């Protein structure tokens, strides 16, 4: 699994219920190194900050237009890698706090809103099925990097702040599940990665006004290419695409099928033994429904190994 907990895996989970990155402000996040290997018995603590500005992707079923938003997300995440059936695996959990302001027209009336509170809990299980054996830190340091193929399941639980009396909420008030498959290919100091997944959503039966809101599955594809200067110090170019995710309220479909692309750049650098920092920038490339916004993320991570390991 990744040596650095990618910001899209945790940092934007639960950003406003109406900021519908696949219903959880996450489908369009760009996530390099998600399927790269790490030794078993590794623990990661990640503290991150993300700022979104612009026409942040709104829930198209809501009567909100001309959106200009500034969303600040602070997230705390924990990741642990371990061995499973002879291969490397990982389990991650993250919880965000969201503070943001939105300007727009609600039913053609100018409106300004402020929301702050806890977002939805987010969990991810990953398993590398090819090319990533379960290795201790000492064994991992001596290995020859090879291509790896992995699968993962991301779950978002409706634990965040939500009120059915509000059109705009922090939580989406529904479950979401994303199975995904990804491949990572090192080529000397260069690396290539690709992943494809689908978000599935349960129905929010307590939507605004006592209505029921549903959403179709949303497919995601990502491509990444990068260069490693030395261990822990790398840069990557990122491209992502989402398609689908049309919504309905009380069974009445909306004309809001998404077909959006984004591009970005990610830089990761070591700060000292066990410490790592990451800076990520992204912007809209092709936008069909919302999503024409800028994103900047800064995160700091601390890594340690189990006591039984001497470390790398």
C-alpha cells in the first residue's frame, strides 16, 4: 500500500453534503502512489489541510446556481499496513472537520451561507494481490521494486453534521462504497500508475423537506506519472475523470449526469527521520456539471514501525 496516505483518501471526506464529489467530495480527488508498496507493521499518522475555491461541484438536485465557495477542511488520519495471505495490505481511517462559506442563488435569490462541523467518517481497506509480498522493513529495504496490482474498498459512513431542515449540510447522510482496482509500475526512478473504481450510494431517506434522494453509480479513472529523486522525495502529474452519478428525488430523475476531468501536480518530500510533507494542486480540465474549482492541499505525516521491527 502507499507509503504516504494520499490526501484524496482522507482529507476531503464529507465536505458539505451539497459538494457532491461522488457524494462525499472525493470522486474527483487525484491520488498518486495509492497502490505503491510499503513494509508490513508500518503505521502512519497524517494531519492535513485542504482549501477548495470556485464553483465547487454542487448537488445538481438542489436549486443552487452561480456557486462561489471557499471550503477549508482539516483532517486527521491513521493508516496501518500488515500482511494478509502472504501479501501486503492496509487499513485506513480518517475524520475531517469542515469550515466553509458559500455564495450563490437559491431559487434565484442571492444567498450567503456558512457551515462548520465534523464530516463523515471514511475508511479504506487495500490489498495488493500481485507483486507486493508481505515484507518486514528490513526485507523491504533490500527488495527490487516490481509492478504491483491491488484492489481496495473505500467506505464513507454518515456520521457527520446533518439537519434535514437545511438544504446545505456537511454530511451527505448516506453510506457510500467504492470498490477499485489499481496498478503501479516502477521504471527506474520513474513510475506510472492507473486505477479505476465505481462509487455506489445508498438513499438519503431524510433529504430536505422529507424527500428521498438517490444517486446512480459514479465511475472514476485516474492516471499518474512521476519521478522519484530519492526515497520519500517524488513528484507526480495527475489526471482524473468521473462519469455518471445522475441523481433523483422521490424517483424523479434530474438532468445532472457528471462527465468531468481534472488535472493536478503532487510533490512529496521528507522532513526528517519518520516525517514527510506533501503539497498537491489540482484544477478543472473539462467540466459538464459543476466542479470548475481549484484545490490546494498540504499534509504532514509521521511514520513508525512496530516494536518487533528495527525499521529501515
